[in-house]
């Protein structure tokens, strides 16, 4: 009886299976159009800046240009004296310092959580009330420190978000912050 059931399955040849697959593929509709870069149009260049107002007198224009040049020079001198050069190294160093602080706080919090777990287990396993009170006092201190660290981690993450916003406002290329 088993051979009678297996015989029809074995009788189907590889050629028949290939013919059925070929017929199935013919009934499938053609795939949708695939777009490539060649199909896309080029982006037009940005428009030129608007021309300077021709109706203004020439002496007013000259005075405005001189005043603007003086203001720009003064601003550059003040900026160079007070602010550091904000190049790739500046932004990378600031981000690295913020990430290092966050990582240090997270690592310390994990270690402190392990200490709290050990103190809790030690507290449960002690019978002496004097020892239990010392362990409980240490555990409470560790819990308070853990809460402080959790708040520091939240503050560190906010500082990173603020840093990213500041970098975006300063038009820092994204590659500088990777």
C-alpha cells in the first residue's frame, strides 16, 4: 500500500516539473519599470542672487559698503579673540567629551547596580542584626548614588541632543559628527 502511494510522486520527471514552472512564469505579468539614475533629470542650478538696488545713490552705497566692511572686520577680531576656531576637530572633540561622559556615567551606574544587588543578597543572607544594619546603610547610600547617576545620564543625553541641535544650527557637516 505504501508503494502504491509513493509511485505517482516518483513518476513525475524533472522535465515535467521544468515545463510546469515555465508555464507558470509565462502567466506572471511583466515587472514594473525600474528607474535608474539615467532616467532622472538633472537638478537645475540655484538662482543667482538678486542685483543691488540701482535706484540708490552711489555715495550711499559706498558708505554702506564701508560701514559693513568695518563692522565685519571688528566682528572677526572679536570672534577670533573670544571664540575658538570651530573646525572639524573642535566639533569632534566636543562630541567625544560628551559621549565619554555619558559612557562613564552609564558604566558607573551598571557597576553600582551590581553592588546594590550584591548588598541586597548579602542583607537577606545575614542573621546578625548589627551586620544587617551596616549592609542596609551601605545599600541605601548606593541607591541614592544610583538615583543621582540616573539623573546625570538623563542630563548627559540632553546635552548630546542640545549639542546636535547647536551643530545643525551652525551648519556643521554631518560627517564631522560621526
